[in-house]
């Protein structure tokens, strides 16, 4: 027998690593389809609010009736069980109703990011052979799919029979049937569709060890619908009698508005990517500390942020999560109760219910305790595979030799991890060309492929430089010298890739550096300098607002000099940095939204927008006079305080109301 096939682990240790630490089975409805589970919930709590957006609500009865009505339309349009319905929708009532209706007729939904480039949208629609594309009046669908495009403008106001009974559109539905397909970055240059069955959603959301969602829980729906965190945000509340709280992009990227929504809608549960977690802890930590469940993950964590939140009192459950799309959102979790800031990383925890986690070597054998190996995930959350990619499916989804269940498979994550003595897992690194930026999983090879499609590029590679929230993509390319090439390449990628996959910097080289063995020497690639950014011809900022903006951009983007014609996004800015900019500007008395930045992304244009806002937003007169004996909410139009809040502030001031001229500076909402 070859030495490499020898079993080096003692039997007791092997049993612990593969069996004892993977004893995760719990009872859950593994044989039921998601829409049937929802219909059961409708029967139990028909008049309970299921979904809320701003001041609009929809009960379980209304949600189900609208989904039935839409399902009938889908069937009349010829959609059959096993078909795919693509959705090009933002977070909305319409999106949730469409997903339910698709499942009711035995179809699967395919969420597509409305902000993705048209080429990427078209690829996904073609790849899944969508029978129907659902959008609304605010989103422009690719013209080539006009014949299958169906527009839903305001399903909330549709008048339908709320007492109509469920129609059994698909009586043979199996929990192993496909519920949705979610596309992730692909190493070959095109996205790959991950096929998720009904059972995997039930395993994620019902009777699970990592979280207890019940009828009193209000779960924030804040993720991009094409990002798999949305699976948890929609189905965890709906399958447990809770409430989905829809948060639109403008509100989610403005920490003050987000804090108000958390309070107004009594949000109990929220998921944040690591980068957003770090940002929001510093700006609205007190609001996050009120939550019952706060989940976060996706990138290397900042231990100081966790420590800061815990010092605020912390949410009841602060959960560090890990899981690729191929394992249905979450695979392992770790509840953070205290932080040792001397440690480099938090554990990613143990496998959640009905999930297996193995740390294996290149022979798929368990490595000794504490030794680094590749993480393989098994159990009921494992995807069915990749749509139309049989070879890749065979490579990444392999038989589970440690399971006693027939046909069990496990997914090769490509993540290197190690076990701690207590059974928790710690993430070490990737073993391939895949990275995570701002919570999004990215195959660097996909960006490289797109770069090489440009006729002027002879060779290219892409690196992710930095750590945590400072991590950024840098493209290195070999091409002739051209002053406009960086702008050209950026525009080339913007038309083909989502925003989070666009490199921050582009570095032109005469040749890529090689090792003595002829392989790419990534360590020899230079750090990008100012020439690597899409900087316009420099003209110094004019006036106080432009100068303030330029200073903030320079610090956020880590660029020495910003001119008045520079574009925030072409300098490497993105929506998460925009959130930080909002906070910085607010501290100097300037207000704007992320939408305004997208509409006016140059320094001079944004400064003009801010200037107009200042000129039109006249402050209301101070209604607190020397004769005032009671301060009421109506006297404070710039802030949302209850009478109780105001009375609490007044009680803290010696002399009470008579010594208060301006309550804003005393308010906890003041920056």
C-alpha cells in the first residue's frame, strides 16, 4: 500500500472530526416544498402582517392570495413545472410575490441584479433559458427579451379575491425540486448558476440550531435579491410566522435612516456583510445593540468593531456566519459573546443543523486536529450543482464518504480552515483564485478574461490587495502606452461586469513578472501609484464645499490629490465608501443621498448638488423661547423624537426647560 493511503489518524480522533463534531441532525420538514410550508403558515396566521415597506403592509392572507393570482397568470402564459422565471426587480412586494408564485406552479425563480451590466443580465437569462422575465416600470429589461418580459407595476394595489382557495398547481412537487438558481462569479469569465432545492431553504430557516425565528420577529430584507443572504431574509420570517421588513437602497446606505427604520419597524433580526457591519457599528452601534439577532460575515472581520458593539451592550445574539452560495447561505456560525483583540480572527464556528463540515487533505482524508486543510460541506444545504455545467459540478460536488445516507454529497469550498480544540473552525485563506470583496465572492479569472477581450490588452492579471474593508481589486495589464487606456479599460469592464468586480486601479506593465519556473510572480507586481487611477486633468477644487469634498475623497480613496473634475467611481469609489462619505459630510453640516452621488459623481457636480441643497433647505425658526414651559415634538421638525425622549433630555438639564435654548445639540441623534 502506498504511504499516502495510510490512515495516520487514531480512530478516536477520526471519529471525533468526521462524526461527533458533525452530529447536527434536527427534525425539520425536509419532505415539504417551500410554498406548501408558507400555505401552512397562512392557515395558522392569515391576518398577521407578513411584509412591510415604509407605511404599506401585506398580511399572510393577502400575500398568498396575490401569489395565487399571479401563479394563475404564469400558468396561462404557459410556464410549466421545472421552468425558470427570471426576476429583474429591486427589493419589493412584487419580488416576494413573484418568487412565491413561481414556486406554486413548480417553476424556479432566478434573481438578477437590476444594476448588473446588460451583457451579464442577458447571459443569465439565456443560460437558464428563462421562460419569463419579470420587471417593473423603473427597470429597463434587455430589448432582446421583449417577447418574454412581463411588467408588474404595483402589485400592492391590485384588487383580488382574498378569500380564494389555494390552487394545487403542482401536486407532485418534491422537496428536492429546484426552488431557485443564483448566479455567482465564474473562473471561466462567465457567471455560474447554483441550483438550490426546496429542502435546502427549509434546512436554513426552520428549527435550526444557530437562530430562533418566531412570530414576534421582524427580519430586515436589505440584501441584493441576487445575493444569497436574501434567501434567509425572505424565507426565515415567512416560514416562521414573522415579518419581512423591506429596506430600500437609499435607506440602507444612510445610517441615520436605517437607524430610524430599525426603531420604527421594531426590527429584531438583520444580516450585514462584514464591511457594512464595521461601518454601522461606528455610526449606529446603539441601534444595532437593540437587535435580538445580528448576523454578519463575508470577509475578514475587524475585532475592534465586534468589541465596540459588545461594549454598547450588544444584541442578544451576535452571530458570525460563514457559507458559500453552494451551501445555501449559511453553513457554519459562531455566537460572539466576547472578543480577544489579541487574536487575529474570530472563528467561523460549527456547522448549523443538518450540515456537515469536514477539514480534508488532497486525498479527501481528514487532517489532524489543528492542521490546515480544505473545507468540505455536506448535509441538506448542499446545492444540486451548477446549471449547464456538468464537468464543474462533478469537480466541486463529490460523494460524501463519511455519511451513512445514500447519495450524500459534499461541496469542495476551496477555503482553507483549521479546527480549534473546542471544535470551532477558523478560516485561514483561499486555495485558488477566488476572493471576497465587500461580501461578494469574486473569481479573479472572470475579470482577467474580460480584460483580455479588449483588443489592446496582450496579457492581464488581477489581484485583491489589502485586508478587510480596505481590500481592493487592482488590474495589471500589458498593452501599448496610451494616456486614455485606463479610462477605456474601465468603461470596457463596466459594460460587462457588476460594479463590485470593477478594479479600483489599473497598472500598465511592459510585461508580467515571472518566476524562474516561468509562472506569474504575483509578489513582484508593483503597488499602484496615482497614475493607476482614472484621474482627470487636474484642476484644484474651488470654494469650501469642493475643498471639503476633495479632502474626504482623498482620505476615503487613499489618493494624494483630487481635482474638481474627478469622478468618485472612476477613482475606485463604491457604494460602501459612499456610506462613509455621507457620514463624513454630515459631520460638517452637509446632507445628500447615495442616489445623488450616482447622478452627479464628479466632484464639481456633487458640490453643486450639495450647494443647492444648502440654499433651498432653510432651517425652521427656533420655537423654543424664554416663555416655553413644555417642549413638544412639533417644535422640533428637524429631528424625530417622542415626547418621552424630549422629557428625558430635559430632565438631564439643570433648571429644566428654562435653561434650554436649542435641544438639537442635546439629542442622541446629533453627530
